[in-house]
């Protein structure tokens, strides 16, 4: 991995002397430096600890969750040592409630956290993580073998490799990389982390969990290796902050990652299941889940056994490390875009003009931002289909720093519109959208229902 680090620094040093390096060049260099072999090494090393169950042993250097987290800490510290002081590493320890059958009421968890502090806007934070704990068929078994190669050494390895590459660069915003503990017992580690960030008043502009991102062979025998699924929570509608984050991922993948896509799934997670991004959604933070297109349930949470001539268990022999490298490219591209970009604008209102079919947006740009662009899509489309630069939109000042942009020929009745900031390097923020006009007013509806009820006794 040392030659890759040197190559990245050499590539950056060879760029023409200028104030701003285009984000497309920064992303291209970062994506090119992703090391498939390093990802595989992380997965196989984690599997080698036998089990990483939250209740497994902590007194060994070779077996159990204690050995795994100490290795993760050492590896992140090695990355930090090559970062020029930009990356810091810490352990977050807590004893948290657990409601899983067969488990103690409280269990200890330890998250491994690496923070790449931003330069000019460090209060804006992006989080990416995977969970390093594992389990077998018995969720309360802290001793039996539980390899967890895909669930979720794969996501842990993706986050670590993204950290290795991105820690060589500088960003205005802060990026936090995390190996979470206790996910299999109820999202315990991520819940502790998200709660601590919320209590500290942190401005988390986006959280990505990479969970089960290493299998490409479906149970139907087909190979699914050309895209990942992106699940996103939404409190209401398809234009929540979480959905905005998901669309930022599709933009980054389309722009920077060749022959690999992101499929938007407008559901918080797979049916009846959950992941660490839920902990962040519950604290009010935008959050998404990256996961493989087709899971092999015969390997997840399975004992390592042979039945009817078939080998079971979540082993690295069945993992696709080339696919994990592609997922890492999407993570790196998404984080580089967002952490490089200015903050998203504040959209105050949208209206359809009465003399022609043009849409007007009134909004405020973040301080110091000079460029933006407008996007739109039909209400039935999953992603943005139209885009115009601010010059085409005839940007004008309204009052008190507010701006108005006009989208020619875009009929607001039929579309969703939004605006995103553009940095000097060409990086794009998340898209900000106006509030939908038909947002459901629960209090008014409850009052109307009460008034409609007949009086008792009549």
C-alpha cells in the first residue's frame, strides 16, 4: 500500500500550480488509488479472528471482538500516521441496553472512529461506516465461529479503504469513518454514536452505512455486479434530506464511476430489516444504506457447516472483492463531492408564473458561494432529469440577500424543482427543494375529524 500512497502524493504534486484543483480530477485520482488487495486483506484479517460477536472474548490478541477492534484501531492509526496530522483516531466505549433474546440486558460496545477534520467548514460532517461485529445462527452465541465476511467485514473494509485514500486529501467539511460494534444486537454501536453527535449539536449533513456489500452471486445463480442499492429513510415524501443524499450518490456514481450504478430504493431498508443508518435517521440526520443487489440468505447468520453437500457460512471464499472496490469508488466519489462542495442553499419558496409556464424559486445562497444550478424531475421520476445553470435561469436579487431564479418552460404543477450549490472546483452540494404545497397537516385534519363527529346521545 505504500507505493499507492506515494503515487497519490506524486499525482497531486504534479498538477499545475493553481488555487483550485477541479473536483473531477481529485475524484479521478482518489478512485484510481483504491486498492482491491487492501480491501481483501481487511476482510480476511477480520474473518481470521474467528468471531467478532459483541460478547466474544476481549483478552486475546488473535481471537474475538477485542482482537478485532484493536487491529482496526492499529490500522486506522497507521493511516493517520500517513495523513500529515489530518486524521485522528479514537475509541468510543459504552455500556448500552440490549433487548435481544438470550442476551444480557446491558452489553459493552466499542466503536472505532477516525475523524478527518475539515479545513474551512469543519462543523459540517459526513459519516461513513460498516459494522465489524458478527454472528452465526445463534444470535446470542459469543463463542462459536462467526466469520461475517460479507456481513459486515465487507462494509468495514470499504470504509477503511475510503479513509486511507481520502485522508491524503483536504476537504472543507469533516468526514468521519467508523467501524461500528453491536449492530447485530440492535444497532447498538451506531445508536450510541448518533446520540452522542446529536447531543453535541453536530451538523451531520449525511451518513452512509455500507452493510453487506460483498456478494454478487444471487441465489438464482445470476451474477449481480453492476450496481449497488441505496436505501433511504424519509419522514415524509420523496424529497427528504435522506432522499437528497441518495440522489447525491447517484450523481457522484454517474459522474465519476465507470460502468457501475446506484439504484435508488425509496424505502428505509430491506423489508422488515434495519441497519446502522437508521440510528442516524432517528436522530434527525440524513442517512442512507449501500448494499448489494441480491443477498444470499443461505450464508448470512449461518453456522459454518456442510449440509447436503453444500457449504454454509459467511466466508471470504464467497466474497467478490472486485465488487467491494467498486462500492468503495462510489463512497469515495460521493464523499469527495459533498465534503468539497459548499453547503446546500436554503430554498424559501417556489411558484408557477401566471403569464407563462415558467417556475420561479426564491432562495438564499450559503455565504461566499457564487454559483448554483437548478434541477427538476417529474413527480413520478426517481432522480433529476433536467438541469440548468444559474445564468440560464436569469438569477436576480430580490431583497435581504434572497435570490430568484426562473426555470423557463418548466411547469411547477407537474415537477419537483430544486437548487444546489457549486464550489469553485465544480463540486456539487446536495439538492435543496421547496416544501411541497400539499404537505399533510395532521393537527388540522384531527380538528376537522373531531368537528365532523356527531355529539354523543344523538
